[in-house]
């Protein structure tokens, strides 16, 4: 079992927290474009408040531990591992609550190559606890605007976790799905669940557009986010996202395994 202290040490050692790979330039650019309400950085959230760039920077300093100094414009960003572990504790509490009720859950990720193992283990544990892991809209088409233009993807599930695949690619070429920040997949999934008359999720677990899109539609959502993804943290500050865990979301997939064990242990869920 991983203690909080051991987990903090692991987070720093592998770059999940402490000095992370995300550049300060990338984070500040994201804060500026979020403040300008660029849809690529809102990722499904419609903020109620007016968020200036300095407001976003201040929030991220409080939530993640990045430098609050606007004059700090270069180098690598920093995440306080204490913030990560505290958020993981709250994350586990929400998992435990839905597991006690046996409520339906929905999981989805825009970082399938890195995080499918983390979310897949949560899906397995929640299913074992009696929760229905929802998989609506399998195969449904989603058109997403990317920097390369409009691309067509198909919704799919890997280990009970919603991902998108390129419509023209074979499963072997994109075995775990592709990277996306778009909220369109979760909107499509939730609309399909409602249309089909099946259960709607009591909890959505994920990242990027899955968390912000679900929270904006009034579903309880928890997830992970990096320092250059301010939207989930703004959603948490405004009360539409329950928990956001600050960490680097692009490191090796096996580096997340101790987080999985820690969360499942804290939530009293089988591994």
C-alpha cells in the first residue's frame, strides 16, 4: 500500500508533479486563450464569471502550485505534489460514494495512450463494486475540428473507457484511440444514453472535454488535468466539476499505477 508520503515522492521522481514537462510558455498561452474564451481551451465549459489571464494564473497557482508571478514566462512548470495527493484523496471519496450507492458511471479519456490503464482499472473496480459502467453510443460518428481541419472519429470503449478512433484507421493503428480535448464525444455519449432510455451516469470520470462537457451539462464529474488545461480547474472553482487532480497527463502509462493503487485503496475498492 502506498502512503501519502511515498506517493508524493513517486510523483516528483517520475515527473507527475514537482517540475513537470509542461512548459511555462504553454501554460501561459493556455491561460490567455482561455480568458479570451477560445473554444479550444474552454473544452466544453461556459464560464459564468469573467476570467482574465491574471485571474486564471492566480487560480492555477492555488490549485496546482504553479508560480503566481506573471513575470515568470519561461522554463518548466511546477505542480505541488501535496496538492496532487490531496486532490486524489477527494477523488477517491467521490468514487467511494458512487460505489456505495452502486450508481451507474461513465469513464472517458482524451489521453488514451497514457491514461487508459488508470481509468480502466477504476472501471474494473467500480464494476466489481456493483456499479454499471455505461458504454452508450458505441460506433457513433463524431466530427471534430482539429488543427488539421474537420476530422471524423468513431466512439469506442476500451476496458469500459470511452475513447475516439479515427474513422478511416484500422483498430491496430489506433488500438487505444486518439488524443482529443473536444467535449463533443461526451455530449454525443450522454445524448445517446438519454435517447435510449437507459441509465444516465451518476458520476463521470475522465479528463479534458469529458470532464468539462459533463460538468457543464449538470453531471457530477471528476478528473485529471495538467497545468496547461485551466478549464477543469475553472469548472471546479465555479462548482461544475467536483474534483480535479493536478498532474502531468503525458508521462509513461506505468507511472500512473501507484496512483491507481492509492486511489482504490483510499476508496476501499478491490484492485
